[in-house]
C-alpha cells in the first residue's frame, strides 16, 4: 500500500518514521584485502568472512579479489595512489606503510587477545593471523621407503645423502615453485637463518650501518649451500616455470620426492589424494640444529588510518576482528591453513600426523626461531624492495645467469641504493 503514496501528503508524513528506520538499517560496509597466492589461506579467511556476514546482516565485507603483477606491497601502494586503499588489510610490510601514515594503531581490547603483538614505531599496528608457520620438508613416504630411508635426517649432510639416494631411483629429490618469486624465499631464508640470523639477529641493522656485508662468510656460506642443491641436480628442472600451486601435484605424482614448504600445504595434498602417505620433518643445519622461521613478526591484520576516521566503520571492523579471533571461528581459519594459534585463548582443531610433527617441533625447547630477511622490524627492517630484488638475483645465480660473487657484491650496492632512495633530502 505504501508503494502508491506520494511525497508531501499526510499519508507520506505519517510514514516518515518508517523511512528513517529504513535509512538506519542500511548496512555498514568496509573493504578488506589479503595476500593472494595460497588457496588454503584464501579459503580460511573467506570462510570466516562469510560466517560473519551471516551473523551480522547489517555489515557487508567487500573482499578485494583483484589480481596484480609485482609484489603485494606494490599492489597496496597502487591502491593508495588511486584513492582505494582498503579499510582492513592483511599487512606484510608494516614498517613501510606505518611510516607512510596509512595505518591506525590497534585498539587495546584487540591487542589483549594475543600472546605477542610486536610494535612498530612504539605502537601495535597489526594483529597476527597466526604464529609464523615453520617451513620444513614434506616428503613422499613411498619414495622414501623405496630409497631405504626410514628416519628424518639428523644433519644437513645426511639430508644430502637422502637426496642422492632418491636421485638414484630416477626420481627428482626436490620440487621448487620458482615461478612465484616469494616461493624462492622459502629456501633462501632457510639458509640465511641457519648461517646469518640465528647467529646475529641484528645483522640487518648492521648491514644498514655498513658493519657487515653480503660478501661476508655467513651470507656467502648460506647461498653456497643453496647453490649446492641446484648444482648437484637435486632440484627438479624447469623450476622457474613451476608455480607454487603446481608443487603439490608434482609431489603427488611421484615426479619429485620432497617439497620444502609449510603446513598450509597439508590440506591441499590430502584433498587432492586422501590416500597419499606423506610426512614432515624440519631440515637441520650442518651441526644438527633446528632453526625455523617462527619468531613473532609485525605481519597481520591492519586497519587503515582513513577507515579509522569513520567511527561506524571502525566499530564494524573491530566487530569483525573480534569475530575472526573468536575461538570457534579462529579454529576454522587455523584448520584451513594448519596454523598455530597466536591468541591467548586456545583454538583447537583436529590435526593430522604431519601437523603433529610441526607442533612437536615448535614445542621443543631446542628449536631456535628467527624472522625472515624481510619480516624483521624496527632497526632491523630491510629496505622494502630489497627482498624481491635479492630473490631474483639468487634465482639468476641458480640458473647460471649470474655469478654468486657478483650477485653478493651487487646485493650490497642495491641495499645501499634503496636505503638512500628512502631518505628524504634535507630541506624538502
């Protein structure tokens, strides 16, 4: 009946409260973006977003599902340049975007949910989605049995013997998804952690001060060990044409016996072939120590400074974050990625045998933890563009397009050039 009413008459005036009510019930909304590339990660976040919208019909969460070329940081900078910086962001380069004034400090009621929330510029700007996932070797149990391998290697040299035994079977020991440059970071950082960062957590800061060099013994030893795997044919050929999302199928097919990655791959492997028998072990260093990328970082959910200026939008985002880290919803995300909870409260979920191995490793007091080259914060923050440059340079070394000595000399030059480019000229 109200459809036929016209504005300005008595009937319409009587309906004004209803119109006001309809306006009040217009849904609130905010945009969200998260790093793409891993299917399980995307599925875990999207599941919680979908559940949130069902339980909060007055709030719309607009996921940004655009594809981008280059790094994730470059994509976010482009969105800022066109005035479309998201309201809620999975942030990786926190120092960079905090310094640019694009992020809002996290409210205290959210910070209190976590065991650790590292600071940037004396404030907390991010909430970790999970504890950093340790990398290790996911291996085909059938191939290991055929090679007579019954135990995890106790040293890196023993791991090399395993590679040789597998190679003799006519199976590629290791598959690497080098088409995705960030995948190269798994292997590069494994050796940098062993040879550099475990021994000197302040190495990045000292590199900025000119006290250490990429040509020093530690970094050189790290990249020499990496190069040894390629030089001896332990890595499947054509790695630069293999995407990260192809590595699981190559492992499943038996073409390669091992994949160096993280526990987020477990569900992808099990879903593709529930009968596939696989295990997981941490890759030891030459002395038998277990060093992993598990130290708290400043990566995680971040709120844009612009969104925080809108009280209603900020309220909606806070509602979502409380919902995301609720024990039940958080468990859904963690189960999708086989993640380790970062919150104080437990978020239990069923785990398979390889994940049990991961959890045992992380609870072992002998396991040492570090950040990645690009996930340190504060004085140890690396120049934001250096990571991708270095990964590509090392990839060229592995493809025999660039000598290792030359690459490491150029790394010093590139680091210095990027630091200089970041500095604001006096008087500007």
